[in-house]
């Protein structure tokens, strides 16, 4: 079965501190996301003011369980991360991992 990648692309709010954002996302990943069932890896990418994060899960069921839990349960680490985002610029996409090298 193929692994699943969930990707989010966004810009930060105009007044957001990139160094503070990096601290918030690191804490979120280390203390919450990486502890989810089926978690494989997380990458954060940047191109000028556009950021992309991508998390890999073992299965679509693992990703769906993570997304459902994220929507249904309040999480201070996620709230801190979200406080940096310009939601008007957010786009999420799910991919099937076809090949890894």
C-alpha cells in the first residue's frame, strides 16, 4: 500500500515573525504530529514568502484519523502554529506517494 502525503501551502501573516513561526511548527511536529499513528516524516519548505509543509503517513486511514482528531480536539500547539498563518492564502492537497528514492 502506498504512503500518503498531506501538503499545505500558505503565507504568514504580515506581522508574523518567521523565527517564532519556526519554533511553533517545530514544537507542534515534535510534540504532537510525530506521535500520531502512521506518522512517517515531516518537511517544511520555503520559497520567498511562500511556505509549504508536508507530512507523510503510512496510510490514508492514518491521515484521515489525524485530520479528524485535529478538527475535533483543541490543541494549544496547533493553535499557536495557526496564529502565524494568513488563511486567505492556504491550500491543502493530498498525494499518493508513487516513488521514494
